[in-house]
């Protein structure tokens, strides 16, 4: 059961690099952290949730509360979208805009926000970077959603995006002591592994390379084998 204290910070944890570093960063700042995972039955979410659980187990700390999973199926909304069936996911050379999922942050936030209000948790954090190309990752979007949520419930809630002014390299540096190989960020997994060839795998490889860190992620395909 989550703490009812307003000092608790709930974190929308996807299991990827940025949100995992955010959880660890808040713990290092001696915050009580309640990780939340929203399961929408998207094509990559089984290995993603497993990765998140592995990472949380590896950084276990007294102030880290047990993971809470919230169900929000989207198949009836997204229908034949690549995120549901997993086919034709954006490749490594695709622009980041190809990763667009309609209403993604609104859908991700609304149920956790109401859950936080019901549990008496006054802060909900997520980890978009300032480099995100999407309108629903901007401060004005989060401010508007926060206002809507606070007009619909008795418990006041702050929606936080503490990494919005940070680059990917800076976030990776914040996570330099974390077992980031346990995180998961792939939209086209193969046998539960990172595919190695999708947009998110390319972003992941670059993140490790740009900070000079060995990437211990097991990939199903290398770039060389995919090209052959």
C-alpha cells in the first residue's frame, strides 16, 4: 500500500532509461518513491515490465515502495496501429516523430493522476526530455493537465517533469551508478530481447555511446546481421 504522505513522489516508470534514472535519482535525494507502470497491452510491454521489475529489484532501497501496475488497454482505441501488433515499427533510421502515439501522455497520466489523488499522493513525476519533439511533452501541456486533474478531485496534485531541461547525455550521467543494462527500451522485441534495429534501440545505443559507457544490453540482432 502506498504511503498517504504528500512527501511521497509517484513516478510514471516505463522501464526505459530516462524514467529508471529518475527513480534512482529521487531515491538518492532521499525521496520516498512510488513507481507506477501503466499496462496498455502494447506490443513491447511484457519484456518492458520485466525489465522495470529487474531494475527496481537491483536498486532496492527503504524509500522505494513496491511497484503498482495500472491497467489501461488501448487496443480498442489504437486498433491496427503498429504499437498494438508490433509489425512495421519505426526503424533505426526513422525520425523521432515516427514514434508518435495519439494522446500518449494524456492517456499515460490521467489514470495515475487520479490514483495519486485517491491515495493522498501529491506529486507525480515523469521523465520527458527537453529534446522531445511532441507537443504533449511540453511544460504547458503538463500544466494544463494538472489544472484539469485538480478541478476534478479534492486532493491537489503536482505533475513534475524534472528532466525537461536535460539532455540524454546528462540523464545518462545522472544514472552512471545504475544498472542501466537492466532497463528496456525497444518497440519491436524479439524473444523478449531488444531487437537492435528499431528507433528506440538506435536511441539507446547512441545514449550509451555518447557518454562513453559500454552497452551491456543483449540485442537479438546486431546492426551487421540485420543488414545482411
